[in-house]
């Protein structure tokens, strides 16, 4: 942890105190290099953020399309389930009708 109130002096480069004019130029060059690197880092971060936002938006659209498709498929499932249930009821009705029409009197005769 760094103390903010500590008064520690860290020399920038060896020999700065020996040649103040040359040291000033080195400090300026170093400062400009740091600013350039910060600018480059900011540009990279901005580009990365834009790519992430674009990817997130694309994935959001795909998710919405998938959810819409799921709702459509769920509607189809309900439709075909209802249709299957109606078909089963009709088959039961037809079976009962066949038993009564063709086997009703025979079944009654066998039982008596």
C-alpha cells in the first residue's frame, strides 16, 4: 500500500541532477511517450468496448429471435396436443359405436 502523505523522492533517471537542461528534455520526451501510450491504451479500450457492445447487441437480437421461435413452437405443440386429444376422443367414440353396432347384440347374447 502506498502512503499518500509520504514524501519520498524517486529519481526519474540517473544523472538528472547533473545536467538540468538535458534532464528536462528527457522528462519531456518521457512525458510525451507516456501520454502517447495512454492515448493508445484509451483507443484500444474504446475499440474493445465497441466490439463488446456490438457483440452484445448481436447476441441480444439472436436471443430475441430464439425466444420468438420458442413461443411459436410452443403454440404448435399446444395445437397438435389438442388435435391429438380430439383424435383420441373420436377414436374412442368410433370404437364404442362399432362395439354397440356389431357386437352389442352378440355381447348381450353371450352374457345371458
